[in-house]
C-alpha cells in the first residue's frame, strides 16, 4: 500500500507574483483545468505526482484535503493554503518548497507549516529559507 505523508503549508505570496506561478498553483490545487507551460525548469516538474500532489488524500490522516490559492481583493495579495497527503516517494514536498520559496513574502525563519509521515506522530516543521538551492 505504501506510506503517506501529511503536508500542511500556509503562505503569503510576494507582490506582483508572476502570473505563470499563480496559474501553476491554481492548476495544482485543482482550481483550473488549464496546465500552464512550464517556462522555468525545476526538478519538481520531473516528479510523477507534481500535478496532483496538492489535492491528493487518503484515510491515513484525520484532516481532509483542502488546498487553495486565493487573492485578497482589498490588497491584491495571494495566499496559498495547503492541506493534503500523498506518497512523498520522490521528495515532492522538499522540491515544492524549493520551487515556491522565491515567491513567498516571508522573512527568514517564518513558520510556514509541517509535514509528517504516517508512521510517526512527530512532524517536521517548515520554516522559510531565503536561499534555497535546487538539485
């Protein structure tokens, strides 16, 4: 059957976030059936589950999947809220955080969320890092 990983992540995106990034996030959370072309290659988009990872679910965790990208109309700020769980076999979570980090409007060290494998009660906390490096 395989082991599932629970992923919770909440972030504010930078002002003037590129439209291809918001379009990609909307596709990944299931708000759009249009899959934008990937203009910037990143190792995340070479994994098997990237298209569905933010909307996947299982019965291993009590929280239900509820991921969204919303825009506050008052200040035109985008917010990303993720609650999902899936088989993180290709380190999709780490690769997703690496991809999205340059577009986050947070200070170094800000708490963004956590992930935890179904075989443990102890989560791994996610804090914002300003200098992320890809594979």
